[in-house]
């Protein structure tokens, strides 16, 4: 089973700063199957990035994803107040293997 | 636009069965392209995939739940259901229903639609 480890656990930044969130897989994964979600308090997760770097509908260009092999990154170029949330990466590894990272909480400094 | 809505008891006694139903609107559960999922999130913790079902009833379960899990579909009502037997306090969580496109239909696999995820508490 592939394990996804996200870092840092909590990231404290100010609006306007750049955020870099990491997701590391325990073994090499297919980049088509790496996804990012955004979750705000009291809400369901929302699809943000799929296939490592494709942005979902409704998210602005300041959100970008990159990576390959075992190391993947979500970057928010200039933080807006509405971007402070918890971010999860997720991998599809087969019909019974959908795994999530433990999440990174992005909080206002 | 596809919408998913969970329903069921918010409180379950230990050792009893946790049951939830997900009603699908704005689209048909009979879609050959979709798989329908249950995902949970304990309070203050991360996400855990529980299992999925297709419109013709083919299921895939997380091995962690397989011995006490049943997911079923009712295409006449456009809904699918979760039954988790022998519930314990560790099963206290928000339970989300979700949808993803089946492998082979798309090159990427992700959960595109989510319900609101009611909290189910297991307590006497």
C-alpha cells in the first residue's frame, strides 16, 4: 500500500506570500493519479488539482501543481484570504486503494 | 449539476449497525461512467476511503472495512447506501458520499462530486 506523507503539517503565512505544500509517496506513483483537494471548515473537500497539474474548474491560476515519481508539490503563488484551508493530496492505486495524505493546514500568520 | 445528499441517523449505539443513504440528483446513478463512493473523516482528522459501488452493484471495499461493510445501490430511487456493522467509537466521523469517473473512462481518477458529510456519532 502506498502511503502519502504531507509536509508541513501546518504552514503559517501572510496574505500575498507564496505557499509551497509537499506530498511525498512511499514509492513511485503514476502522476495521472495524484490529486489535491481543498477543505474549508464545515465544508466537504473540493477538487483542486488532478493529474498532478491540471486545475479544476473555479480555481484561479495562482494555484498550480507539479511533481513526478515520489515528490509532488502544490504551490499558491500569492495567498488570498480565502486560500487559508486544509489541503489534502490523494492517490489512486487500484480498485481498492484510494489513499489520502494526512493534510496540511494553511493558516494565517 | 450533480448533487449528492446523505441521510441517516446521527447517533448509533456501540455494536449496532451504522447506516447511511446517499441520494443523487441532477444526474442518473445508472451512468456507466461513474462509481459511487463512501469516504469518512473523524473529527479533526484526515480522510479515509471506505468503498465504492457501480450502478450494476459491483463493489470495491477498503480492506480495513471489508469484514463488516456492505454498500448497495437502488437505481429505481437513484441512491446508494452504506451499512457498517458492529460500530464502535472509532467509527465516529463525518461520512461523505462522493462520485468519481471509473478507470478507463478517464486517464485520471479523482473524487469530483461530494455530499455535505453529516457527523455520525457512535455512543451509548
